[in-house]
C-alpha cells in the first residue's frame, strides 16, 4: 500500500453500530441489560456449549486450527470485539492494527479512546495478563436467592478435590491481546483477518448523501491481498452494502489470481453503552459464507472462535443475506422510533399521553415493548447511515417505492427534533435573544461518549438561528475538549463563546445551568433522571440488589465468564466499590510526564465554577438547579426521564415530548 493509500484508509475511524439499547430512551418498559445478566446467562451450561461447538466442527471436515487473529480497525467495533475474543480465548493471539499511532497508544494505556461499561477489566486481562489467585468455593453471601441457586447443584467434582478450606487456584494468564501499527506484518501472520474499518456515507460524487463510502474497505482489501497468507479467512465486520464480498473477491483475484480465500460476513449487532454485554451474551451471531464445502468449513472455523456462545445462537446464511441483515435490523429499529415519535405529535394535540400509549401498545406480544419510547429521535453513526444505504440500494434496483418508504423514516426523525426545538422557542415567548439555554446531554445516547450524528447538535443549529445570549453544553460522559473540537469542526470556531460566539462547553453541570432560561434534556443519562422515574438510582445499587453468587463452580477450572461473574458479584457486595476484588489485574504503567490525555483529564477535573463537578454516577440535585434558573423556570424533556410532579413541586414548568404542555391542549 502506498503512503497516500495508507493515509487515506487510516484517516477513517472504525465505526460501531449505535443501535439504541433497551433503555428508558427507547422503551418505557424495557430496562437495559446489565453486565451481570450477560455473565449469569453465559456461565450456565458451559460444558454443553463446548460440546455444541465441537459438534459443529465435527460435521464440517477440514476446520482450521486458529492461532492468530488480526483485527483491522481500532475503533468502536474493533477494540471491544477483539478484547472479548481475546478474553474468552486465552490460547489465541489477537492483534488490533491501525495506522493512527495516537489511537493505538490510547489502547495500550489507561486512557482508552472509547467509553464502554465493563471494557476496562476485560481489556486489561487480555492486554496485560493476570495474576494467579485463589477463589473460595463457599459462597460468602447467604440469601434466599443464593441458597436456591446452590441447592440446585449437587456436589461437584471440583468441590470433592478442593482443599479443606474450599479454595481453588486460578492460574495466571499471559497477555494475548496486542495493539500495533504494523499492519502488513500482522496481516501476514493471521489465520483470520477481521475487517472493522469505517464505512460512512459518501459525501460527494455518485450516490452522495446515500451510498456507502467503501474507500477504507478498498484500501484494506488491497493490503490484505498483498500480505495475507494462503488459506487465511477474511471476515467482514464492518457494516457494508449487500454484495460487498464480491468487491473483496475481485480485488483478491487481481493481486492473487491463482489463490483462493474464503470471505465471510459476520456483522456485529453491538449497541454502544452495552457493547460488552452484547459480545458476552449476544442474541445471535450471523455468519454468512459461500455454500461450498470450503465456505462451510470457514464458517465453522469462525464459529469455533465464539466458543462461549451456544451453537443454537450461531446462524449461518449465504454471504449476501448476512450483509443485508445488518442494514435491515437497523432500519427496522429506526422505523419503530420514528413511528412512535409521529404518534407523540398527535398526543400533544389531543391530550393523550405517549407513555401510556407506548405501554398499551407494547403489551401486545405481536408488537413488543422495545423501542417505543418517544423522544427527539435517533442519532449515532449507524441508523441514518444504514437507512441511507438501504435507500440507495433500492434506488439502484429500480425500487423507487421502497426507497421512498425508508426515506420517510429519516424525514420523521429530522422533523421530530425540529418540532421539539421550535416548541422550546415558543414557550420562551417566541424569542431566545438575550437568554441563556442549557443543553444537558451531547452524546447521541446515554452510557457513551460517541457524539456522531448527535441530536443535540442539530437542535443547537436551530437555536443558533434565533441568536441566544449563550448555549451552555454539558455531558457527563464526554470530554469537554471533545465537544469543543467537534463544534469547531462542524459549526466553525466563531460559534464558540471564547471566539465571540455563544456556545460554551462546561464540565460542571450546575455552572452550566446557572441563570439559564431553559434546560433542554437531550440524552437519557441516568444522572438526569428524577426519583420517581428512576427505580434504579445508580448502577451500583442495581448490581447490589440483583447479582447472585455464581459459586460453587461445577468444574475443576472455572471459565473466564464465571470468574468475571464472581468478580462483579464481590464488587457489588463490597462497601467500597472495588473493580478488582480478586486482585487479578496488574497495575497499569504510569504515563509519561508529557501525556496529553493526562493533561486533558486534569483540565476537566479543575474546570468549572459554582459547585462541585457532577460526573458519571452522580444524580443531579434538581432542587439546586431549579433554585438557580431564571423565572419563569423552564425545563424541556426530550427523552422522557423527568417526573412532572417532581419538577412542578420545585416551581418548574416541564414540557415533555408526547404530553400536553404548560399551554394546554392545542397550544403545542
């Protein structure tokens, strides 16, 4: 690959699908799956799973023995996926490659480039290795639920061979997860090459604004063709248009005309904020391959890498069905969001309550409750991009009616956030001139620092047209410097208050709300919720109430999933939260004195005035915020996370999506 090609390819960052999870943003009934749910399910019947995978391999002769895996792309997909594969397969060497040295350096340090609950522990086990430790087989916490769990298990072989004190030894692990900029070398050593590069929407040329830009994918394919060893299995992890595997195959034939490579499609279905859960306990693993014996053998080889997943959840299809399934899944989810948002507008005009509508409709088993929470629409890097790709595919096939149908999903999404912003302006007497407005939540969803296609940014653009005095922005998960940099790029430096504009980014939520004429809730962060709509006051409180002790183990050597379940259980029962109660993790190396990331962290910790910094895991004190708002006090809930009675008790006027507001029926 030439220097130009390399730079062009690696300027793209790997994209993780941003399918909203089952949080209160998108479902009034469904609550997000927690990490321990995945661990609890994954730890049951592990021996049965191993037998199922072995059976799959036995039915497909010629299955390859995998030793080395290369993942190209150190982004939202590549990083977590490689970390979990390495965590669950200590015998495999997994290497993530990217030509961006800063990103690779972040993965090697304590400053990970993405925020994902549960990622840090799993990453460190694979990247740094782990210490040996001893685990007591006897549960230390006794409760009805734990005793019931224990009574269902007879005395295991492990228990009979343990020491008198009931301890079992867990051996140390050597590192098996690596991050490197040596792309060509790593590809040449790999048995399986995962392609997890960015595939954004084209911004110019044929299909601009709809078609998928496969520039990065083309560059990667050329690199693979030049350096992959004979017999290596190539796997599409990126979200790609249907029949992209043909593009890869054609490129390989140009550079390696007399050699055969199997190309598989293995789309990921990760939701940011729950990606580790989704990897540990996925609803399904789709593997698309050719129908030839070698294709089926390659699919079985890839299935063996997912050793912790029941064979019943591994679905094999042809390659093109697999490629299209990802686009269709995201399109269907986005469709539900736009559908309920369209109904929210009717509710505001008639006096119906969208929350009650969602609950009523969601109880129908033919419909289900997921993705029926009205809000300001979906964001993230995937829904819009994948629908546009589907629209372009339909257009190129001459299916204009199909293209028009899916385009309307995007039209409603844009209209919903425009409608919400105009409602804000109307409530503020039709003008925001000379007024301060506060945006709470800049990331596209809770539990992540990803700001791509942020609905908040679109609302800010509309508000700027009315020339407010200040737009204050705060997000508990986002680095203020990250938000500032994005605003500079997308809106120009002149938009920032320090350059004469009106936008200012805060690291202190109370300073951001000080003197504000209106607070806009743009993300469904748990930190923003009021008590009556947040039964789980914090992640830790939830874990304490729901986690069960996984002991006694039923095997001589517990799996990594079982050890992780125990670690999380012990953390949840500790008075002071301990992320490593088994003391398996090695200390992370200190950063160099000139570490840029450390400097940024220090700046965030010392920024802001008017109160202590509110961050992840700290509930907002709404009485404190209400006290400092300008009268009349307005809060606009774009995510359905606030209780009307609580806010009105504080003297605040609350306007919520899908509900009659302060002006009454017909005045929305």
